[in-house]
């Protein structure tokens, strides 16, 4: 059973996450030759106040 974990800053819509999950599932099915029902995907979301890059919290960055 393939398991995929995605780490991301929170803020994506449910539709965006569903689209990503569909595309990743399709890719795993095609490349690993497995049934879609065996593919497990979990999105691990982190608040912008709990993650930093270059010593600056994502909540304090000017980037979208």
C-alpha cells in the first residue's frame, strides 16, 4: 500500500487539496501499477505561525 505524506502551509481550499490528491493518486496508480483504493495520501498542514524559512516566520513574510 503506497503512502504519501504532503507537508504544506495551511490555507489551500478543499477543492485544491482534492485536485492534488486526485493527480497524485493517478500518478501512483500509473507508475506503481496498483489499484487506486490502495493509495493513501495525507496532507499535513502547518500554521504560518509555526513554520519559518531563513529565520522568518511564514506569517511575517511578504510572499503569498
